[in-house]
C-alpha cells in the first residue's frame, strides 16, 4: 500500500472528520479510506483514530502522529519542488481561486494567454466570493479584493479595482439621479449578496448607506446585477471593468461620481516562498501581464 498516500489520506481525515468527504476528494470508497488508516495503525501498532457510527476522534497518539505526518508531507513536497528546476518546461495542474467578477472579466483572459504560452500546464479556476484559505482549501493561488487579513501568507498586489455607481437612462428618466449618497434611501439599489456577510467591503465603506436590506433585487453575481440595471430596475455599484462597455455605449450612466468607495487592491496570495516552477511561472506571468 502507498505509504505517502496513506499519510495524505490520514491528514485529510483529521481535517474533514468525515470518511465520505475524504473518499470523494481522493475518488476512492469509504472502505478504502478506512483501509489506508488501518494500514498506518498496524504499521505503528497503535490506534490513531477512535471510530464509531457517529464519527471519529483522533487519539493522543494520533495527534503526535498527525503533527509529524504534516512535517513529513511538507518535506516530501519540498523534495519534489527542488526537482522542478531540472524540468525542461513547467507542467501540471495549478488550483486557483478568485472572486466572481474579477475572475470572469479580468483573470480568465490572462489565464488563456498563460495556457497558450505554457501548453503543459493545466489550471483549475474556482470562482467564489467567500473568504478562502489557501492551505486548508487546497489552492495554490488565491486572489483577494480589498484589505487583507491573512498576514501569514505571502501576498502580491497585482491589480486595482474601482467600484462605481451606475443606472440606466430609463431608470434616471423615471426616478432622477440621486443627489448624494444619503439620497439612496429614496432610490432602488441593487444589492451584491457577498457584502452582507463574508466580504471585507463593509469595513472599507459604509454599506448601511446602500440600504441593502431593502433592495428589490439582490444577487451574488455582478453580471446579474448589471443586467437588472440595464433593464432599469435600479442603481448598481460594481467594478468599472464590468460596466465599462455599457457606459461607453450609453446603456448605463455614472451617478454619484464623488461618492464611490476608495480604489480596492487585488492581491495574489500563496502559502510559501517555495513554490513549484509551474506556480512561480504563473505568478510572474500574472504580475507582468495583469494591468488596469
């Protein structure tokens, strides 16, 4: 039985506390997950997990084993990384996480150019506006918009994003433009759902002035809000790069130009300075080619 894979599965079981989730992650059966754990327990001749129909708990010996297993896993990854520079060209999969709007309208084009220049590399891009952990969620690279809280990770500013207020000519003809930010209470504002909870935007801007709780239409997708704004449903606050074409065509008109939030930086995050060649290539490519 593959000892390194057994260790990786054991670490994952301790994190997920659920055999079924681990089985799905590794594309094996729950019975096979149990066999890998049993293999390790027989090897050290001690119980690492207490298992029952209600779940599993790590034993005292298991805690010690887990800590040393994590260290061993890192050593092995470092060993693999040290061989990367001897490879003629970077190859393999890069797992990337980015917010919906930025990922769809900015990052995807950069990724396409990167893949064209590096045919042996594959990228798995997950779009999510939830706060994501680089290590715990198994990403190589995470993009974040706004102020950072993860000082433990390495970050690099790669882009800046300006949110702007817009509405359609139809809406403005019916309702008139808002006179100032407090006048939004007399208007229909289209609410961006991530601002309600996980986003750090509420620490950077007084979102109470947007009256999100009474929004006629809310969505977790900026493109959906844009389409609603184009139909004259209400006022939108979204990144300029999402609205630019509609503004230039006259389908949307900027309002409250002096009241927009401050420019928000987009950072690229990764866990460790020691990264595989494929990841280093991607970081360098994004830094060189991602421009406002």
